C-alpha cells in the first residue's frame, strides 16, 4: 500500500464566513486532525471571527498545526488568501481586515490592490486563486518570494486543462504552484446545507440559484489518498513548505494596558496605592478597620505581582467620569470582592461586612485579567460609551462582539424560504414553535436542515457593553468593524473569545433600576448614601412580598420565596437574591436552607473549617465562593484549582471535564477525615450549580439596589412610581401595573394634560402627574416643546401637526382645553385646518355626547397603555360572576386544596430554566393579581389558549404556602372576546 502524502490545507472557510461556510471551526479542526493533515488554515472571508474557536479546538489536537489567515476579493477582481507567519504579519492582516470593514457599511468590506501592497515586506504569505491571468506580474513584484498560485481542483470536467494552464502561468510569472481546497465544509454530507446557505445569502430559492451553486460536494476536507489522485506530488509537498513558514499562534498575543491614566512621576502601582489610600480615608473617616487593612494589603500585593494596576485604573477612570457627570453607577460581580474596588468607588458593598474569596476575582494561578462589571443608568450609558471612545479614540477602543446565531424559528423560516415553501406555510410552521421547543424534530428535509442550521452564526452584533481598550492600535490585536449603531465600533471576537485568550474587557453595562433610583432620589432631594439602613418597615414590606417594581425581588419566584425566607437584614437580602437561581434550586439547597432557617432541621458541620465557610448560610452552600472555599479547606485545593473547578462546573455538561475534579475532591475530603457521604453530597451540589452558580459578591451588589429601591417604594411611593415610569422600558411590570400598585398604596395619580404635564411624569402636591411621554405616538420633540410653552388658552395655540394633535386628543390630554375625548378630537381637527391667528376668539362646540365608560377605558389602554378609571374587569364582573369566576381577592380567601375558577387580563408569562417546562402566568383583575401554574402537559395540549388569550380563564386547584397562593391549572379558557378591542398587552418570557 502506497504511503499517504502529508498535506496542509491552506484555504478553508468556517461558518464565520457567514452564509458560505457550512461547518463550525471546531468541526473543521477535528476532521482535519482525524484525516492526518499536517496543518489547517482557517481563512474566513475578510474576517478572523472564528479564529479563537479554531485555536481552542486545535489545542486538543497538538499534532495539527493551525494557521490563521483570511480570504479577500479585491475591487480589481483578484481573489487572494493571506496567511500569517508571525506576530507582525498577523497584525498586518488584522489591520487590513479593519481597513476594509471600517470603510464599508456593516456586513461588507472594500479593499484594493493598493491596500494589499501595504503588506509587502511583512512576511505575509499570499495565495492567488486566479480567475483571469492578468495580475501575475503585479503579484510577483509586490510579494517577491511570498506569493503562490493556488491550484484548486474539484473534479470538474476541465481539471486537467486548468492544471496545465496554471503550470504555464507559473512558468511565465515565476510564481510557484501549490495545492489548495477552497474548503467550505468538513464532511461531504454538508453539501445540502452549503447549497441552502448560498440560497439564503442570495435571498432566492435553491432551485433558482443556478450557477451560484457549486456543481458537486468536493469542497470538503478530503482524504489524503483522494488528494494524491488529484494533485501532482510536488503541489502537495509545497503545502508543507508554506505551513512550515507559518509559526504564529494566538497564544503569542500579549495585551498591553493603556498608559495615560498614570500621572508623571508615578508608576501604575504607586498611583493605584495612592488612590486606594485616599478612597479608604473617605470610606472610613474614623480609621480603616484592621480586617480591611489586611485585605487591601493582600489585594494590592497580588495586583502588583500580576501587573493588573492599569486595569483597575481604567475602570476607576470610567466610574469617575460617570460620577462627575451625575450618572449613577454600581460595580457588581466579582468586583464586589475587592476592597480596592470599594476604595476606588467602583462598588458600594463594604467588604468588611462580607466574607468573600478574593481569588474568585484575581488569581495568579489563572493568570488572566479580573472581571469587573459596572452598571450605569440605562438611559445615560451612551454618554459613558462615547467618553471611552473620545479618550482612547476609535483606533484603541471598541466594543466586543456578540455572535447572533440561528435559533429554531429563524432557522425554520430561512430554510423554508430557501426550499421554496409558501410564505403562509413557513409562517405557520415557525409560529408553532415556542422558544423552548428544541431540538427541532427532523421529520422532513426542511426540519432536518433547520436542525443542522441551529447554532450557526448568522452575523456579528455588538456586546451589551464589553469594551476592549489597548495601548497601541487595537486593529493589530483583533480586526474591528462598524456596528449597526452610528459612532460605534466592534471587534470581531465575543466575550468568550476574549476570556479564552485572557484579554482585558471593561464592562460598561446598562441597568434600568439605576436610572429609576437616581430619578426617585432627585424627586425627594436625597443621595443614595442618605437612605437609612436596616429600616424595619422596609423589611416588613419585603416579607409580605409587596415588591412590585422593586429591583430583583419582583419576579413571581422571588415573591413566592419572600414570605418563606422573611428577610430581616441586608445579608438576608444577599441570600434572597442568590437563592432563587437555577444553581441552588437544581443543587437541592433551597429547602434545606429554609427548614434550617425556620428551626425545623438542625444545623450541623463536619468540622470547624467547614463551619467557617458555611455558617453564614446555615450549613448550606448557596454561593459559588462557598463551593470554592469548601474545595480549599476540605479537599486541599489551591485557590487557583478551586477557580478551575468553578469553570469546569460551567462546562461539565458539554465536555465532561468535571471528572478529574470529582476524584480530587472526594479523595481530598476523605483524606482529611470527611465521610464519603459528605463528599458525595458536596459533589452533587456542585453538579447542581452547573453554570448557574451565583457569586456572593454579585448578589451583595444587587442586594444594595434591592434595599434602596425597597426603601423608596416603602417611604416615597409616588416618587418611586414616577421614576419607574420615566425610566421605561425596563423591569418586570408594565406601566399599567406600576400605576395600579401605586394607587393601592395611596398614591393619587392624575392624567396627562397639556397645561399641567411635563414630558416626564412629575410630583404635583404629593400626587403623581402622568407626563406627556405616556402618550403613545407623541414625539419627544413635540412633547418637550409643549411642556416648555405652557400655559395654553386653546387647542389652536398648541401649533402641532395633525399626528401629534390626534395623539393628544386620543389620550385625553386636551381635556383642560377642549373637554372630553370626542370634543377634543373635534377641536384638534379644526386646529389642524387653520393657523392659530385665523382661529375665532370663541367657537361654538357641537353637542357631542361624552364617551361611555367602557369606550374611555378602551381609549385609555390604546393611547396610554393604562387607565386611571375602573379596571376593565370591573365592567365585566357581572358577566364573569355568572360564569362562576372568582376575583383575585376571593381566591385568596379560599382554602388549600380547593378548586376554583378565575379569569384575568394576562400581564405576564414566564418559563424559568429551573421550572422543568412549567409556565407561570400572572393574571390581573380589579382586586389584584392571580398566580397561575401551568404544567407542561397542559401547556402543550392548550397552547393556543395559553399563548394567545388576552383574557384567560383558568379552572384549577388552589395551593397555599403561608401567604403565597397559586392556582394550578387543570383547564384553560380564552375569554378574550369579552374584551372587544381593548388593547391589553402582556410581557412574556423576558
């Protein structure tokens, strides 16, 4: 048997060549290694977006060399493949990609021969895929010794003639010839999907794509025996010559932090120490506690050893800018572990009150940048983003990417269109899938291809706020391109790619509650630090689950937990935020904790060391840090090993990588005298955490906002509601629910009025006046101009266009000028026909009857999204009572285990990851809210009623747990017809 030739594939596209490549980078790497290739080049079109995925996969196959490069098509028609040989050539290719992408709109690029000539002398290897033979002289001159002609043979009828032509071209030009595959897929069987991607890209059915489709399936990673039959040996050997010259790996990338934040005469270390010392003096004016001083010394020493000072200084600078400009912000996540972050004002959680593991935040064994998330007011975060761009310029700062991938519905739609199915059939199939329907059952070619397409990258979008900032040109590290939003630039790697390479990311995130808190505090003339701590009235409100609108603890699951856990202090809130999470729930930690808290179960510890770790959570591990600390104190893990355990917890379902830690954990515990039962229990809890474990530091930062928002709701309900309305869209509840809740708490709410309302909602002698922002369809420019020009004597004085006048009339905002809605519409129609100066001093209004109550309510919902009149179901109550449907108040008085029938407006549908397919529905009537539980079997049987009803009727069984009442559905009814045209919207699955 003849010896198989060695081979390096030098031209290969992954599915990051969007809608061209038909295989994941990982699949290509694994297949190339299995075929015994010497090397594989990932050369996506004007992109390095898949480079990190390929790099991480290649680390599992050390026998396969990974080469990075790109394919580009120039304005002059040349098709080239560029390969990186070293760090300098990689930076040159990355910069070229950036040039091409930045000068074009999102998703496209533009490059010329002049652009490519800039690579000359930078050891970039160039493969020319000739489509005409007119550029050989230019190529040979521009890249002497570094250019080749690529012979790509795909079993076409003219392969032999083409190869002879290329040989003649090589002889005349002096450019050597090399074999290449133009690979688009790892297996031949992906050919159908590749055709499909072509059709999707061209936006036409496959049967209309003609010559745009490849004639066969040869663009896959082929057997080396097959390659030996197609190519002369010297062309295969030449692939190895090129591969040998390529000696670049992403491992060689070194991140360099910005330098300009350090004043002259200071080093990053000395400047960070000085800022930290100044911050501690402000935080502790009576003297720094010994525990804090010890912690800060440990942190600063570790930060200095790892040279992370510029990272902390960068985040501090962004936070300083926000505070100087009155933008509320709050650090969270791992940052709350750090005394340094507390001193720098990045986080507000006093580490002296907490007991957390700094190695969760920074670890010399991990040797990677720390992770700091800073939330800013969501409506002012753009100011912070533009500050970063101004300070570091667009050449040194960019947002991380988010890879938008195909999901079930989008895959079904695009595949259906490509296969030529009728639009109505596609729409019907897609709508039959909810987001939780996965995987798609391959019952037909359509569904089979859609299932394969699921998870494929579709395009790059921008991360919610992860900034990458560099000392030098960022384009030499990773390509950049324009975002869809103006004045924004994104890199081609996402947050997971950055984490895999250990590159700095500063998270500038948006949080709506910060906007609401800042506005509410402004209404009452307070600052966040003025909010009294540990107020018993606040905790009494929380224990009753009276938390509509409050940060984090407003969800159904949290409201169910509050009366059972009954938080009494700040640390209870820290636990509350963390315990209603998939990790503790799936790890079986919730019920043991509640039993121990109520005294129904004894609290015991197998050792003093374990007691120190778990005492604050009654012997039950609730936080990620506790799992890590247990591994350290009970199984002799180092802090770095404990963090690798945490990371492995996140990936164990995908990779099975937890096995190595299971053995070490159990053997370490038993060696230290712990029982095998205890070790097994801890390991089961670790499995339960999976990727959902919640850091205590993160929870502590959130708990602070929970308390402040709860205090505002408890003591300043009008200001709190106004602030929430002015900060929309945000949160869990609609404006209608927020207003109803405020009214139940004694807040008088007044309607919008052009003579009394500002653009924003305001406080008016203790009452809440709805702002003109609540009027649907009214432009912000018109609303603010109206507010600035008050008062008005007539509708004619408003000087508005037809659309804005109609919006105001529909919302009842012209009542003070024109009377009820029908008269307002009459006046608005007259005002839009005449200029104000032509209007008569007085005009007799027609004798129009005012709208009936039901008509006003329908108009309120249509124009404001809420009503200040009676609840719609109050008008329907007599009919609902005849159907034996109870109110929410009546349901609360019924005993556990009884049956009941109710109906309410659907305000929310939820399907948490921890709920095993259960859907929770919140209904609303004139007396309050009804919590409905719909088990998976009923949800599938009555999907139409569950997902389609606006007024949902439920027959079910009552379940009580103290003050918490649920109705477990046995049957669903759609009573939406009773509502007529009422536009009652719900917030679903958010």
